[in-house]
C-alpha cells in the first residue's frame, strides 16, 4: 500500500503526489500494517496451529459461541429501537424532540467502562436492584444478561443514526398516500417504509453487529471475566494475551479481524445500493417537479 | 416522551398536493414513542442517574476524597494529555486524508476510502493487541524504532497511537463532506487574481473547512477520552505514568472500591458529556454554515 501511484504523476502536481504519498503512508502505517500483522502472526505457526488454538480450547470455543449469542440479541434490540426511534423522530414533530435526538448520542460519548459500572451499580450484588434479583435467583452481572445490556448500550444509536437521515430524505408522502388509501399502520410499515429503508437498515445492522462482536470495555466490567462462562471473543483475546499465549490470542483476534473485513466489504456494497437509491430518488423528484404545475414557478 | 400533546406529521415538501395532505397524521406515534422512551429511559437515563446519585451520596467531601486522590489526578492528566495529543493528530491526519480522497484522483483511491473505516469495524481489543506486538522490541516496527529510542509499546506514545487509530475515521468522515461541498470556483478565482497556492489555502480554503476540522478535533477527543479496550493492551497501565482514567476505574472496581470507582467515573462522565455538548454546538454551527 505504500507504493507511489506512478500513473497519477501526469494528472497531478508534485504537491498532489506528495499529499497522496503522505495519506497512503499514514493509512498504511496506522491501519493496514496492524491489520496485516494480525493475519501474519495468527498463521505464523501454520494453519494447523491456528485451527487447534481455536477449536481445541474449550474456553475459546465457549467464547466464540457466547459472542455469537450475545451480539445478535443486542443487535435485535437495537434494530427494534432504531426503527421505532427513526419513525418517531423522522415522521413526527413533538416537544422534546431535539432533546431526545441528543440523548441518542450519549452512549457514543460515554466511556464504555462508565456504562458498565453504571450497570453494576444497578444489577450487581450490592446494586440498587441486587437484593430483588437475588431473591428471584436472577443473575445479570457476571452472566449473559449483563453482557447483552452492556453491548446494547454501547451500540444503541447505530441503527437509529443510519435510518433517521434516510427517512427524512425520503419524506412521508408515500406513507401518507398509503394511509389515505386505507392501509393500516403495519401495512404501511411492511409494504412502504421497509422497502424504502432496507439498505439503510442493513447498513446500521452490519455496523451495530461489528461493534457488538468487538465490544470490550463495557463487557469487561460486567462479565467478571470468567473463562468458559462469561468471556466473549474480545475478552478471550485479552485473557490469552495476559497468560502469555500470544499465538492463541492472535488466532482469536484473526477471526475478529476477518469479521471486520467482511463487515467492510458488506458496507461498501450496501453504500453503493444506498447511493443508487438516493440518485433514483433525486431523479424522481426532478421529473415530478418538472411535470407538477404548482412548482413550475420557482423551478428554473 | 410528551404523549399528552398531539403530534404533528412532518410537513413534507411545499407542493400544493402535500399541503392538502398535511392534516393527515401517520399512525404509530404511540408505539414508537413508547419503545423509544422505554429503551432510552431504562438503558441510558436510569443507569447514568444511578451512577451520579451514588457519587452524590458520598457528599462533597467524600466525593473529593474519592475522585481527587493523587493517583486519580495523575490518571486524569494522562487521559486528557494523551487524548488531546491524539485529537490533534487525528484532526490533522483527517484533514490530509479527506483532502486527498476528495480532491485527488489516483489508482487505489476507492480502496483507501474503504480502508479508512477499518478502525470502526475492528474490535479495539484486537487493535490494542496488534499495536503492542508491532511496537515491542522484536515487533515489525519496534525492531527499527526501539534502537532509535522510540518506544511505541508500554508508553505514553503507545496510548496516543491507539487513540489516533480509534478516532481517526471520525475525523476523516467529518471533514470529507465539507471538502466535497467547497466551491472550487472561489479557489480558482483567488488563483486567477494572483494569490499563491498557500495564500489560497490559508485565506480561502481554510476558513471554509475550519469548523469541520474543529468538530473533527472535538469528536476525536470525545472518542479518545472514553477508550479502554485498546489502551489496556499497550499502555502497561503503570499508576502515575501510563494509567488512564478508565483503567483506574476498572482496577478500583476489581478491588471492590465502588465509591472511588463511581466518583472517578462521574468525573469522566462529566468530561464526556461536556465534549458531547461542544460537538453538538459545533455541528449545529456547521449545518448553519452549509445552508
């Protein structure tokens, strides 16, 4: 990635080349080198050792299974929340709306560790609801419900953030038309809204899933870090590293890195669909503005 | 939240047809408001309120004693210092990369554009692990840097490096659309009127993108202040030297020193929320400038 693009030399000035080299070198050093070294280190003892580190360690196997359980639950909660929040914010005006929107951003700026601690203060043994939960024999902290809550908190705004601008750009016209033709609320949602927002929704889900699989700080605090019980994949990476089993740690890390790459490929694909759809929307707007006599006055 | 007052549907575009339909109200206000407020209240407002109330129950003197110990003060300083350094680097790198992506055409531009998002998808623990192995004495980069006296692992430099890694995509993605929206004609006019390249940049381009760069800085700072997963691998976590505030919270928690952990967490929460406020104000100003 650090090679100079020689073909561009004719098209750009020396300064342009210098800037390109600087940007490529920075991204290469900061992002590409670490990413490449995960895979090189993970396979340094051959694919056999890599596979054994993943499949023959029961604690690692459990961590993979736990991550594959916790992340989808958190993403599901986020998707329901995201769709509801986007519908509320993009389709209605009500007092407190802008305050609500800024509350969506809070999980992004609060340290995951602080979020985890807040959950411990509520659900932990000495927490606010601790005695109640103990009498019901429900375990939240140091158990999977805590992992789900922490992961959901950290990824909360991701789906909503993707949907709100797209729904605002599309506008409510089609939905209003469907309602005036007698469609029920759910019919409007499934037949009109969902087809319109499907790529944006998928974009949010893919991003939320990546964050959910990789969450460390918040999960670290609530999990208690029990191998074979409450260790997710990122926590397993850390534990193996602390136990000086760096090759095994790298093997787990390589699975997470592969997942990240897969996420990016999906993201690029989805973004192309989104771009195509927003261009279609603009084209449709332009033609309807041309034919609509009421907007003809300020048209050109 | 305020279900008492009647909701109104967003007025769409200003066509006559939609003006007639304006009175029609879409269904689903009740259920979407219920789900949204239930999740926000139970997952965001309630936990953070409990945290603040717990800290408040210590009383002013107790809070200070817990949150303002020498070790905690050192951790705030390390957190703030390394986050500020990372935010400066991130916003400069963000400006450079965004500029190159928008204004220059070269082979591999789309790949570079996609690679910029890697830190958003890569778990921070993986980033921390890899960075620490890259910069130790025998690592890919460490074998060259350590003899030169540059220690990228188990040092403040290491903290700054991973914080730049986790915050740089935010910086790039904030600056990029603003450069895209810049009017190239103004720059060409300035050049035609005899301004040098640097004059054009500092007098014409920079005023246009400065608000975006400042926003990138604030966003990077907010992201860096709370980061835990990557830093815990690379910093060595030495009290008074390379221990950041989130790491101190976790180590207090592991000692069951809940009061102290809570007090430090509230200080960190205060820093994060004030950064969020700054970012919000900046972004509103950005949106107003764009209009």
